[in-house]
């Protein structure tokens, strides 16, 4: 080309793969090259005269305006990245090189579509981050918080929740739920969508419709070795930012990496649980109960608060096993545990420490007579007949009570005193409550 050839500058710019945009002081487009249509989906005529910020993805608008202000102040931005919403609703990642023209009072910028590069980089980073989260997260809730952050780097995920399916109980749970409108509960309609995903193991993508529904909703199954164990769901309330097939691919990619981690952590939690809980009743076993009792005694000593220990035994448990069999005996123990839970507070602890022997730790009972009130409530509850597999069973308890600090400040001694009081109740006919009466020399 000769130096002074009459070549149209606009034609040259329209041949560029990168887009050239010019924005005035008020933030409106005054010129865009033809490549803008390829990147943003809008023709130049649809963009010129419109506010630049209206095309930016809503989450990126504050920092985009901040960057624009810095450019106008004379600080060029050679590598600024943000997200725009295409005409078809897809999110596009754009890298800008921009500066201010003081002479023309406009911002001149070159835009490059880096969506594919960002996607590849994000997926690689997500693999690493998920691996790190799986290693360091102490529990599932912490893991889900980190997964939420990871997904937020891949696609719009301000609203995100995890649903897990318990096959044994045939029940859904929502251990992690973040919703900008309401995070207090899960609507029945949403639960039905989750059930559809889990039942069919299929992806579910909902987009805004002509009826005014602006909700974008994307859910994918968590596929593990034993089947579908739940679902990951993202949603947003902005009709212009629709989830796409590429977003589906990204979320399913994350779900495929996360599902084995969830399954492994569930197994670890279950193993920890059964190691310290009675497998029949689900109550703390002897080891866990003793740990909690020792902790409670240290706390009571520090705060100078009382506590009570109840030791109870079922008076006719052997007869139940002999007459009705061990299956009914097991049902009896499970029902006893259920009734015990209904008689105490969540801050109290119930443990099964023998065949038909249970310990109940009552924290902060004041005055001490309150322990007798709770014990009598338990006695009355267990004195009612049990309907077990068609058999009416009567198995009232004998209950012994030991108090801290009256009877001891040592957990083994406290258990012994409560045990002795329980046997005293049995010697007096059973189905009664007995407070420890050991001489002070034995305390």
C-alpha cells in the first residue's frame, strides 16, 4: 500500500478480529467496529448511542465503572477484563485495552473475546481448587462453601445450593443454600425439580419465558459410584443473563469432580459416627458419653454450675427378650431411646452404656430438685406400654441420680454413685427414682 493511498480507516478496522469501541464522556458508545457483532451479538446500530454499562454483566458493573473513571483520569488500562451479556443471553469474557483521548474527550478501547481461554483456564484451576478443598475441608458445609466460590469463578452463581439424597430414608436435605431472595427454606416447586434430577439422573435447565418469569435455573446430578447422591443447582434472577449449554458443561464438570469427594466425606463421617455411637439406637456409646461427661464437669467447675447424672435400667428387659425374642427387645431399646430424647433438652446428653442401661447427663440443673422432676418425667414416659411388632410390652425403669458437686467432682465416682442409686431403686421394687444416699465418707 502506498503511503498516501485513499484507504478507508473504518474498512480497515472492520477487518480486525478484535473490536474497537469509542465511548464518550457520558458513557455512551459513539463508534463500534464490525467485530462487535461477532463478540457481543449486537449490530453497531444497536450499540451506538446506548450506555456502555447496560451491556455489562450486572455483577461486574461496579468495577467496570471504577476502571472507566481511572481511564478518564489519565490511567490507561491495558489488560482489564470483565463480562458482557451477549444479545442471546450468553456471558462473554472480554479483555480490554483502553485509554482516554483528551483531545476528543472519548475513551478508545480494543476488545478481545477471551471466553474460551477463560473457560479452559477456569476448568484447570477448578480441578486444582476442588482437590485442595477436598483435602483441607473439615466437613461438608466447609467443602460446599469452597465449591460455591469455585463455581462462582466459572459462571454466574450468586445463588447456589447443594441437595443431598439419603437413599435409606428416601429423603432430601439441603446442607448448603444461598439465595439472594430467600435462604431460609426450600420451596416445594424447587424440591420437585431436584427430585426430577435425582430420579432421572438428568440435567435440568430452565430459562426465562414470555410469561414474565425471569428466573434462570440450572441443576445437574451428583453422580457417584452408588448412583445419584444429590444435585448442584445455580440460579439467577436476571433475565438477560441466561445459562447456556457451555454453562451446563462447566457445572456438570464440577459436579463430576465433587461427587466422589462428597461420597468419601459422608463415609468418613459415618465411620466416625459409628465408632462413638450405639449402632442400634444411634445414641452416644460409653466412650463418647464419658468424654462429654468429663467436658461437662470441667465446664461446671469453671462456671460454678450444677449438673446431674441419671443412671437407668429397664426392670423387665430380660423377660421381654425371653418371651418375645431379641428382635422385639431391640425394638424396645430403640423406642426407649426415642422417648428419652423427648424428655430432655438438646443441650443434655443421652448414652446407651450397656444392654438395657442408659445414662442421662443434665447440664445446669438448678435447683438440684429439678433433676428429680426430669427423672420422674422419664420414669412416667417409660412406664407407658410399648406397642412393638403387635406386642404390648411393659418395661418400666429404675433410675438413680447423682449430683455435682454434692456427690462427687470425678466422673467415674459420679457414675458409680448414680449406678448404686439405681440398684437401690431396684431393691425397693423398681419403677422408681432414687437419689444417691451414699455416706459422705464414700463420696
